[in-house]
C-alpha cells in the first residue's frame, strides 16, 4: 500500500472509531450527568446569544461574551444590545458579583462550596431521571461542534427542556426551555466557542468603581422538610390544589425566611428545569391583588401570599385561585 493509501486508511479508521465512540454515549441521563459535572471544570471562551420569548414571540435578546477557567471561575459580559452593554456576572467559586453599570450598582453574594453545589445539581438530576421522560435525539452541530441532543418531557409528554451537549467536553452548547404550554420560553446558544482559550491578567477579577453602590446579598436560606418549616414558622402551609403540567412540590426544599420582621414560608415548585415559588406569611395587608413583573401578591384568610416565577399570566392566576388557607 502506498504512503497516501496508508494515510487515507488511517483517516477512515479514525473517523470510524470516533463515530463508534460517539454512538456509545446515547444514555440521556448519563449525558446530562456529564454536562452537570463539566460545569466549572472545563476551560472555554465564546460568544453566546440568549433569547426570551412570550407566547411564541421574541421579547428580549442579548449577546454575551463568556470566559470560563477551571476550576469554577467564570465571567459573563453583555456585549449587545448597546443599552445593556457592560452588564456582568463574575464567579470564582467563593463569591458571585453582578454588576450593572447603567444602574451604578454591584451585588455581591457569597457562594456555597462548589462540591456542595455539584452534589445538589446531581441530586436534582437524579430526581429528573425518576420523574421525567428523557429522550436521546442524536447528534447535531452547534457553533461548528458536534453535540448530543437530549430532550426532557413531563410524564404527560409536554416538553420541558432541550439540551445540546458537546460530545468531547460535555459543555451545554445550546439549551431551550419550554413554558407550560410547550412553547419555547428561552433559548441560549453559542455562536462561537473555543476549548483552548487564553485569558488576559485580571479577567476574573472585579473591583467596583468608586461611584458604584455595592449591595451584599443575604446568604441562601437553609432548606428543610415542610413539617420542620411549618414548626419553625408557627403556621401551616396553604398549598396550591392546581399545578401546571409537569410541576411538583419540592417538599424537602422548603425554607423559612424573614419578611417585614416576621417568619414566612418559602415553598418551591419545579418541573425539573424551572422553578416557581409561593411565599406565605401571617398578617394583614391591602385587600387588592398586586401584580409586579413576574409576581402576584394578595391577602386571604389572615395570610399574605406572593407567587413568583416565570409562569404565564393565565397559569399564575390558576395557581393563585387554587390556594385556600
């Protein structure tokens, strides 16, 4: 065989081996598990587009420059549109900064240990594997790279999330999240990405400008069972009788927080990809229902309730109506 023929044979063998290796990873849960484990553990740099939809229509879009240096250092900066340019998130595994130059404000939050975050994400993924339907949809190309495609459905067949995961580095190259009607609610995808990045000194450092207001966020509340939370709060939780398709109450992730100096129950509900929350506290307040962005606040039976999340207005109203103290 000629040298050219040997090279061609080697190239074909390599391509076959690569295709065989990719074909072996077709377990959707294992692909998502590797994706979760790769977060913060793989270095990359790229440009990502994030689009938000309502009722199937685009309502907002931004382009972000992303840098990630293992372990657990990430910088995300908005580069378009112009009115949002410069907004930034920065994490180093210990603290999390959010900076908005337009508002002249920076928020600093302490982060839990990375190993605890990874454990919690893997536990949540196991929950998804037990309660949702997962489908492997093959391999597609995103930003010039092959990606495993995995789709998550409710037991009733309603789409919840779709992920495109890099076949070599296990980073999510694209994700889509769906609303309670099965329509795309958000889409995030890389248009450019490299896994051999170089970072300039100071990329993962942030010093608030002198005229910037710095706000220190409170620590994340302790999570506990519903029974323990009710005992600490001193009252019983009023849970919704109606939940959108695919959502369930996370009865082991309840928290008690302080609102206006008194205890409030924080009840989370999840469909495996998204979460909405119900806050309940004792006390009187305005009788009129208050709506603000993604939240509804109302008074009923001696309690104040706030429903917060990314549900549609109609679904928020159905959940609200089903709550009886």
